[in-house]
C-alpha cells in the first residue's frame, strides 16, 4: 500500500466508523441455546459416555489372545491390502447361482463337484 492509501484508510476509520466491521462469516450476535437444546446435548453426551464405558468394559473383559485377534483383524490398525476384482466376483456369483440351481442328489453330484472345484480355485 502506498502512503496515500494508508492515509485514506485511516481517515475513513476515524470519520464516523469508530468500530471495525465484524469479520465475514461470523454472526454479530451469538444466540444462546435454549434449555431444551442444552438438555438434549447433555443427554446425548451422557449416552455417548455410557456407550464408551460399556465398550471399554467389554474390551477389558477379553483375554489377551482375543484382543490380539481383534486388533490384528482391524484393517485400520494393521496395514493391509485388499483388492477387489469385480469380474472375478461376478464370475463367482454366477458359479454360486448355478450351483444352487442344481438339485442336490447323486445324479448331479459330479456336476456339483465340478462347480464347487471352480469356486474353490477362484
């Protein structure tokens, strides 16, 4: 800014505008929550704390082996790669559908075995 612009800005502030305007995006007056809203917020907070307490109690009751299995199976706690091949999934669904269509008797046992082997190899 040049000195002239600074002087103009200072002059505009001192003329009639004693207070700075409120920043954009913020309300000039914050409304107080009503008693019902405060009660609802307290109730939700208490319910959440109760659920957390129950979960923690269940976790503390588990033995070390179960805790290990649960944390090792969590994809967010242990790094893992999960790939999904949509074509393969569709083929697998088709094989399962055809397997369910074939009656379960001795005459169709060979056909069912073939389809089941295909499912197992996929």
